[in-house]
């Protein structure tokens, strides 16, 4: 795909072919988030955000996606030489980012990373384009419960239906939360409370929450 085609297909992804300088759009304070687990499912994202954002296939280098003992969703941690395939959700509003923060819960930290775009609107790119995005990384890199690979297609086949029910429960509870106190602190990615909204996952971590 040439530069003109790329620009016409995804003007919201980056203002130019050079790597974007921040994981946010230049207009309207919109954000980009790289997803690699349950949020690869359009059904899950649609329940959380009430829409399906534009997305582009991408790869995150020097990270590994792992299964978590007792959970149905994966984690990623930094591992040299490994890579994680996923997609970038673009045009994410601040309110939607708050929802994703609460959904991911305290076991993940939101950080800024550089990903390589591999396709836009299912069209393969002729060259490798870089983009800075947010991503949710497992907090404990030495967690003994991390093991093996995590397979999205197997997860859809085995867990998706039950997972969708619980995501519906999560968003219903989220929407009925009273107004929160201002954050006492933020992480390096910005605007995230030390004590996020309570979610069903805090009671049943093996069933819901996470990427």
C-alpha cells in the first residue's frame, strides 16, 4: 500500500507515516490502545464501549503473551525476542479509556509502547509502520501463575459465551457506580486511580476481567 492509500484509509491512526509521538490522537484527545486478549473480540469491546472502534492489525515486539493459571484471559510481559500479535483500537475517548482501565483492574498497568502496524482495514501494508499506543501489561513479571501460550481462537470456542455474560454484568455495575473521588496518584501512562472501580472480577478473578 502506498502513502496516499494509507493516509486515506486511516487518517485517525497517525498524522503521517512517521511514528506518532504519543498514544493519543491530535484531535479531540482521542487515544489508541493495543489489545491482545479478550479485547480482540468485537463482541466484548462493543459491550464495554457501546460501539466497535476502528482497528488495525499490529505486532508488539519483545513481549510475550502467556496464559494465567486459573484465569481464562492472558497476560503479557516483556521478553526479548518474542512478539505478540493483536490490533490497535483507535479513536478511544477519555471516558472509554476509563472503562478499559476499570475492566483491566489493578493487576495490569497501562503503559506506552511502540507497535508495528501490519494491516489497515484487512489490507496488508507494503511497509512496516510504527505507532505509539497504550497497552495493558501484567504487573508481576515473575508471577509463577504465568505459563504457556494463550490462543484466541480456542478461547472464543470454549469461553466466549460465558465471558460475554459476565462482561455485561461488569458494565452494568460500572455504569451504576457513584461518582469517584479524584485520583490520588497516576501511573506513568496518566489518569489512573490507585483504587479503581470495584468490578465482579475482584470477586471472581478466574472468570472475568483482564485482557
